[in-house]
C-alpha cells in the first residue's frame, strides 16, 4: 500500500481516514512548507479513478468544496481508497525528533519533508518493507535540520549550512553554497 504522509495540516490524512474532506480548519506554517496545504491539487485525479471516471461526480465534489468548504464520499469509495492508501500525520516536534533519530541511528541527514514521510512509515509499522523517497536537500532547511540534530538554533541560514556540514560531514550542494554573497535581483 501507499502511505500518505501529512504534517500538522493533515487535511489529506483526515480525508483518507474518515472520507470527509474539510478545508474549514486552521492553517499552520510548518517546517515542511511544501505540505502546508488545505486544498490538495492531486486529489481530484484519485477521486476520478475511484469513481470510475465519473467527471460530473468529481466536479460536484469540487463544487461542494468550493462553496461549502467540505465534502464527504461514500463508504464504498472510502474503502477502495483505504485499500490503496494508509494515512498518517505528524507535527513539527515529531518531524525534528525523526530527523535526529534517523541521523543518530543511520547517519542519514534528511530534510523536514522526508522526516514527515519517515515518521508516517514508522507509525504504520515495519512489518512490511517500505521505501521513502527523499527529493529535497536537508540544506534547503538547514536551520531546522541543524537544530534537530544538535539542539542548537542558528539564526543565519548560511552559517547553519556550514555548521551542519561540519557536524554531519555531508557537503553543502554547490548551488546552495554558491548563494552566499550573491546579489539579489
């Protein structure tokens, strides 16, 4: 099965677990900003496939979301989605502790988004093998990653990158390292 990993903005995890999509909730800025959503742009595609290609049915759900802020799917569709997906969420505190734990145990330096996914797989359980794909550099989130593994806060992002590299032995990607001192346009 696939695992849907959400941060504190857990609208997708709630939907997969309950069948209710409700965007009428607080929005939080988190350490994993690419997951900071209340309306998922990819969910329509899943709904389309799960309702047998009924575009009018999906459109009705999306209109209900636009005007009412929520919709609910039937139990038959929810069970089909749950056959494919499990869903979990974690807050920033769990994200940071996951970064630290994985670094200490495996020596792997991960970004905040990968930590949310790793945490979800851990919560799901390890009885089945899992693959967590990491697509962001931990250096894009150097201050949070550095604080996660050292417990120290570094105010300057470039200094956080340098200290993180010294601490971990993982080199700073050239594109990011070259930004220090670059002229803003």
